[in-house]
């Protein structure tokens, strides 16, 4: 019996995939969730895991031979998140790739986004999907990539945004980006394709574009939605609204966070169409007309759309996550970066903050060694040259910690280093922390990134001189 892990099982697509796979009695399912969840049936096991923790994911993947990766990080994962969504996505994908290699997972299925032929000018939303593809493709002997456009289903964020615009605006303004062409796919059709990729070896190990037969513009979709909802739609087409301006009014009208709206709108500068040569070879699975998809949502799933919330439930415990992508100088690794960081930091703060390394511990102190601001302990068992992990163990600036950690990891074939602080609980009152210590940390990491960039240029320049001399 194949044992399949579904990452993102509590999400929009993951929940529907679980329902479909219940019918396959020769499949055993492991569903990942950040919160504890009751087991739904005898072949479904829920495992709790923090997706930003490589340790959690490695434990959760135990015994699985296939993995379905449905994870995106465009909504907040902590009370305060410093960092771009695409860097957060990079950490999550890298965690899964490392865990899959550790367990010798045989097959990975990843659902990404439709990409244009010319990938030189991708939006960060689509570029992130492409980066995740690259990371996962090296993590298992067989990797199946599905690229999809907008998914038409009750709890799909893109559809909910469109539906709320239609409902709440007396006059619809159609900026230039609404004239971009797209191929949507019905939710249940997509679930059928995902299932086929898990049970049919003939379609595995390829990059497939998935979408319905109809090619429409986003303004066409809104007009069709308005008609099915029996909502009169008065529209004005304009060319002056840029994506930057559009995200504000779309967010205001729909209640969707700007962090979600902006990447989605930015990605609409390119038409997202299925390439004929890469179309999934079973078109009968993707035959639901757009009109039928929206009608089903209106008649069957209307309550789900009405109850949809963009903002996840807030955790009572205030935690911070800060993630930055830094350049990695040629020939260097994560271990070198950690050592360089400890040497560079006292120079950055001059005489104010010093560091003292004693064995596996690093102490950050203010002027005098007795005034310890932060204590970090290097995890010897887990740290490797390509990933260094340090746990926060105390200090005046640290609250009571459970899982707070600082990590430096190599990504994208040693092109970058990701520096991340996870699950940090400050000792300062939250508002004071947010506008003091958190801002200082962000300034420090950006300055350290500039330092690494200078070292990269110096290393490359030195290498060129050596080549000329030889």
C-alpha cells in the first residue's frame, strides 16, 4: 500500500484532495497540519508539524513513499513576519527537499503556477513557484510538476477576491491587467489530475500544464460571475491603473491582505495559458466549463464562500519570524557565514555590542560581559556545513523560549544564504519590541547582506585577476 504525505492538507486544495483519496482503499494518507486534528478515518493519519522546522517535517515524513506539496506562504506565519513571501517559500521547499532525501521518498507531486515561455521577466509570485520547482526536482528520483492557473472553487483565494469585487462594487473598473488572458481549471478537475499523478506511473516525472479548454480574460471572468450571481455589472475600462495602485483598492474592497493581493496582481502582467505541447495528456479530466464551475459554487458551495476568512486565527502567544536572502560569496558555505557574522557584528556596532564565544555558546553583551543581551547555542548534532542552526537560550532581550532559533542555510545551488529567526519571543513588551529590537535586527541583517555582497565582488574580482595572470 502506497503511503502518501500531503503537505498543505488543511488548505483549500488539500482538504478536497483528502476527500477524493478517501475513495482509494489501496492508499494510506498522512496529512500535515500545524494544529492538532482528529483522525478522519482508518487510512488517514494527521501529523502535527511546523513547516518551518526541518526537524518536524523530517519526523512527519517517516514511512511515506510519495509526497504532495501544496504549500505557499503568502499569509502571515507569525505575529510579526519580516521577509518576502518568496524567501519564506524557499525555506519551506528546502525543508521538504532535505526531508525527502533523508527518507528516500520515491515520488513528489508539486502544484505550481502556469508560466509563460519567456521566464526572464516573471513576477515574484511566479518566480517563487519556479524556484520551488527547481528545489523539489532534485529531491526525489521522480518529480511531477503541475502548473495551474486560477482554480475555480469555493475557498480559492483568487476566486473569492473576484467574487467580492463583483458583489461589492456598484461600478467595476477594469484596469489593463484585467485584459490579460488566462485558462482556469475547475477545483474537482484539478483534484482528479492530482489523483491521477499519484496512481498512474505513465504521467509521473513530467512538467504538465493543467487548465480547461476556454481562454478568457479576467474581465470576462468577472462579467460571467456577475451574471451567474444575478448582479448587474456596470464597468469602465481604464489604462491608468497600475498594479501598485490596484492592490490598494482590491484589498480595501475584498478584505484580502495587500501581501496576498499584490503578488497575484503582479503576476497578471503575463498571460497564463496552457502550452499545447505540455498539456496534461488526459483532457477529459479537465472538461468542466467555466460557467458550470461558477454555477456549482453559487448553488452548492455558497456558504463556504460566504464564511471564507483571509486572515488566519491569531495565536495568543506573540512570536516573530525574520527571514532574509543574502548573497553567498563563491567558495563559501553556511559554516563560514556564521563565523563571519560573529566577527562582523561587533564591528558593525563598534564598542556598544560585543560577542564572546565559549565552546558551543555565543554571548552578545552590551559594553560589559555581565550585561548579556542574547545567548545562542550551536546545535552540533543538527548543524552541517550547508546549514547552521543555533538555539536562543536566554539573555535580557529574550523572553521564555520554546523553539526560538537562528539558522543560516545554503539554497539554490549555493547562490544564496537564507538567514532566518523563527518562533522568537521577545522580553520587551510587544509594541516596544516591534518598533525597536525588531527594526534593529532587520537593519543588522540587511547590512550584513551588503557586507557579504562586497566580499562576493572582491572574491570574483580576485578570481578574474588570477585567470588573467595564468
